[in-house]
C-alpha cells in the first residue's frame, strides 16, 4: 500500500495496519456460555448434567413458584418478572448446563496415580455416553493439574488418557472442547502447555488448532506478567481461548482475610480490569469466578439467602463486563439464569430504540446524544442479549 502525507511516504504503515488487522480484527460478540459448571472428576458421571437440572428445577418449583416470588428475591421489576420466570424454567428444562468442566485439580485433589487414571477413563466414558445421547453441553472439557505443582507429567497424563479414550469411543473429538490450565505462576508455562497440546493433536490425528485452553488468573504474579506481555496471544498461536478469574486463590495470595475472599472485593475488580485490558480485541473470552457456597439448609429462608448473594455477585460481574462465571452447585443455576436474563432484558428495548434512531439519523429519546463507540457498544449488548436469551439450536431472541 502506497500511503503518503503531503507527498511523503508514511513508512511502515502497511505492515502496522496488517498487524493490527490480524491481532485486533473487528468482530461481533460470538455466542459465549453464561457459566461454567464445575464438577469434581470423582463425582462426575453420565447423569451429572441431568441431576443438576433436576435439582435446580425442584428448587425453582418449591421456592420460586410464581413470578412474584422471583421479583422479590432477585429484585426484578414486576413488568419483567413473568418473562424472567418463564425463561429460567424453560432453560432448566431444556439446557440446564451450557458449559461443563470436569475437575482434576483443587476440586479433586491429589490421588493415587492409578486412581486418577481410572477417573479420567470413567469421565471419558461418561462424556461419550452424553454425546451419543445428544446431551453433552455445548461447551465441555476438563481442568488439569497445574504445572506450578511441580509435576507437569501428571497433568498431561490425565489429559492424554482422557482425550485418547474419548476419541476412541466417539470416533472423533466432539465440538466445544476446551481444557482449563490453572495457577499459571510463570509465563513460560503457557508456551510449554501450548506445545504439549500441539503434540497431543498430532498423536491423536486431530486437525491443527483443535485443542485450545483457558488460562486461569489466580495469582498476582499472573496479573503482573499479563500486564507486560504485549505479544502473549499471538505467541500462543491461537490456542488461548479464554481467561478465567479464580477468586479464592487470588484473594488468598493477596493476603486477604477469609471473610474478604469475595468476588466483589476491590482487589478482584483490579485483576478483572487488567484481564479486560490485556485481552481487549483479541477474541479471548473472559470468565469470572464463583461463589463457594450452597444453601445452609433446604429451608426457604436459607435457599433464598443463597440466591440473593449469588445473584448480587452475578450482577456485579455483568456490570463489569464479565458475562460468564463459574457455578459450583445446582442452586446456582437458578440465580445465574435469573440474574442474567433480568440484566439483558432490563435495557434491551431502550438499546434497540437508540440503535434504530442512529440508523434512521434521528435523535434518540431522553436527550441522549450517542457517539459511534456507544452505538457499537449498544449493538454488542443487543447481540449478547440475543445469544443469552436464545434456546439451543434456535435463532437469537
């Protein structure tokens, strides 16, 4: 490209613009799960997804029988409560889990090597059965042990055994797979893990780039190297799919007392904002952490107290631009979907009106003067709302 300014060439422009287009391509938000359900490998089985859905539906029926109940618990306006209640009930009936992660790390612990091998094989058998029945979640995968533990061989042995068993039983690797890579204290571990995934692909005869992974941001050291690694994403050759925030390891590493190890702590806000800055425009998805709590009892007050707390954290994540989070108990499905649907419905009509006014070159109501960047944000919000509110296999709502 021959570019000049006042007859003088703009040296290096073509190369810089080409690099920009490759690293920060313009794109609309793709479908992203609203959560990742985290299940320890030793309790995961072919019935896990169904049992989570059944437990959540029972809680909804017992403790949120009406739209009025939902409005009171989740602070949803009366005019939206019926729609949110219907959407939550429908979701729990049709697709209670959007993203599943079988955990071989903290939720699983250190086991006898032979026992972990057995659990990896059993997990693969359950995944194959779910796939055959058409009940495997749209996203799925496993979390392996950290290289920071000093034994990468154990991590890779579990991953290799699991993938080998799944592909052997199914005849292919079902779509939607990802692997979660935790406690990345050294940047070098990322390149090493990406190289291992490439070797596994070759051994399993999978197309190049099939195996992608999620980085877990769980320590201040990780935040520091993210801030100074301008070329991290391209250096990993497209294998980095997402970055997930780990609230409990992070707050513990920051020295926070136990009662302050919470997702809405300012220290967590800082880490999330670093993640947003580092991965902006790269296509790497962002996912927030979790609430490590379940209802204290089956009583109505205890269940509703849990839902209120979890919903408040979900709203905090959404307000900070994190549209996905980890869920660790079936009760979380109700509050996750209720808070998420209410968030997306709250301003959908307003946003659509403002985008329409911009497209028609007229002034939006309420004296709003939208900038092009705001219109892009409004359009992206409408796209995300459509993805979140649509049913699996259907067009966006």
